[in-house]
């Protein structure tokens, strides 16, 4: 009988001990999860939040820089509202006018089909002109001042004919590029 009573008294104690062990295991699990979440916050969330907070602080400076970038981009490219053919024809007329003003004679010019390059179309122009060295120099200086910019892709210069009064006539084949932004 004494053993029976002893067993009966040990059952609640064992149950309480088992419950305490379960609580301790659950507490350890919760503590480990808490540590894991803290590490994730430290490694991933806090740096991202700090970058976003930095962007928020420098919002005005970023806006100003974006406006300056758009203004500079406008110096170098035709707008997306203008058709590629219109941009090519406009550039062709401006180049022809500038070469003629510099003293060169245009023998041929042509606008080539545009090529897409990551949001910007490259429109190629091919122009053949004749003139002397001074007019070629004036033409290259005039090209540097054109807006939107006309880029010189290649220049092939050849002497043509016999020099007259010490002046050599040149035959020049230009390959130009103009850029046009595409609509996003």
C-alpha cells in the first residue's frame, strides 16, 4: 500500500517536472527564434532602411541632379516625341547647312536606318563633300558647336586632283551619328 501511495504522489510531481521541461524547451525555441529574427533584421532590414532613409534625406539633391541630367541629355539627343525619320532629316539638313557654310561642296548625303541601343536610337548619316583643308577644319569646328550633338563616327579624307595655287582639294566621306531617346 505504501508503494501505491508513493506512486500516486510521484505522478503529479512527474507531471509538473515534465511540464517544466516542456516550458523550458518552448522558451529555448522562442529565444532562438528571437535571436534569428534579430540577426535577420541586423543583416538585411537595417541596411536597406538606412539606404532608404539616406535617399529620403537627399531627395532634393537627387531631384536637382536628375533635372541636370535631363538638360544634358537634351543637348545630346533628339526628343522621343520626334520621329526617327524627322530627327534624321533634321540632322541631315543641319549638317548640310553647316558644311556649306564652312565652304565645302556637298556631293551626296543620306540618312541610314536607325539602330536601337538600349533605349536610344542611333541614326547614321553618310555625307560626301569636297573642299580644301581650311573648309574641312571650319566644318569640324562647326560640328562641335551643333546641338543636339552630331557625333563623327568616321572620316575618310582623300586628296583629289592637282593642287591649284598651293591649295589641295579634298574629297571627304563623313559618317555621322545622331541620337534619339526612345519612349519608355
